[in-house]
C-alpha cells in the first residue's frame, strides 16, 4: 500500500529534476605543442571583407579548389561575417545549403545583413558552442575552415563534432596561414605548419586526401574520415 503511494511521488520527483548537463573541460591554451590563438573579435570584422583580400590570399582560386556543385550541403565553420559563406551559397544554388557556424552572434548578424542585401536565402546560421559545432549528424559534403581551426579552444571536441557532421565521403578543408614562411605577415599563433595540421587531424580520426599548394599565404589541406 505504502509503495503504491510512494512510487508515483518518487517518479514525479525524478522527472522534475533538471536534466544532467555535461560541463565541458576547461578551455585549452595549448594543444599538441601549439599555442592556441585568441578568438578574433567581431569588432575587427571589417578586415575580413577588405578589398585587397582576394589579391593577398587568392580567395577566388581557393573557392574554385573546393569544387562546389549545385545541390551540395556544405558548412562555413567559423564563418565570421560571411566573406566565404555568401559565394559558397551562390555556388551550391537554391537546391543546396550552407551552414554558417559561429560563436560570436554579432558576426552572424553581419552575415545575415550581407546575405539579405544579395537576396541569398540558402544559408542556415548556427550559433555554435566553443566545444560543439552543433551541426546535424551526417549532413555535410564539405566543411570549410578558413583561419579558424587555430582559434579552437576545444580542438578535439570540435573535430569529433565535425567528423560526425560529415557524410561518409565528406571532407573538411583546412586553410591556415603557413607557419613555415616568415614572409606571411600574420602573428605566429595565427599560423600553422603542414606537419602540425597533419598531426592534429590524424590523431582525431581524419586522413589527408588532397592538398592544394597554389595559395600565396595559406596551406589548403583536405581531410576525410578514417571510417
Ligand atoms: C579569423 S576569423 C575567420 C572568419 C572567416 N572564416 C573568414 O575567413 O572570413 C575566425 C572566426 O572563427 C570563429 N570561431 C572561433 N572558434 C570557433 C568555434 N569553436 N566555433 C565556431 N566559430 C569559431 C571566431 O568567432 C571568428 O569569427
């Protein structure tokens, strides 16, 4: 008799407890011998859309190398104010989609305004967590990271999340300023060497599938899932 009364009471009490949330580990300042860079603040976003960017970084050539096709679902990870997102959305067309993932909502607001001016409607913006890209599982043909990965305070968690978000043949594309080249006018912690990129990606379930060495300042490395 006592049990009959107590059981529903206990059940209701348990159901009304807050769901257990997993607290992320502390943010890293170093990973695999590399100093992690500070996040570029949204107030500096004007630099990302400077007129001479294509001349300096051959951004058109970089995007051609992505070989985007109409109907693809792709992601611009750490999209900033959408310098690459907008042309990517045009390349995949109305049947395709671009996820723009950002941890700074101000960047997403700027991106949305820029997309609205051009009447681009196939961008889905996502405010990510520093440790979770918040992308749907198995959704992406390609995830582009331009000058972003070196800022991740949770590289392993982000790589795990992006790996889950890729389709089986999907790739992530790392575009990082060359650490091996002193003539690239960028602070050291915002650069990465090929060896370092390879080391970090291969220990997190990725394999190098292609490289493009024709950019003036950056490495461009394509990684697929190991399985
Ligand atoms: C140097 S900006 C590059 C922006 C853009 N990819 C471009 O090339 O114009 C780096 C961006 O990555 C974003 N970022 C850093 N960590 C992130 C994370 N864990 N998830 C999503 N975005 C992140 C920052 O907020 C910043 O806007």
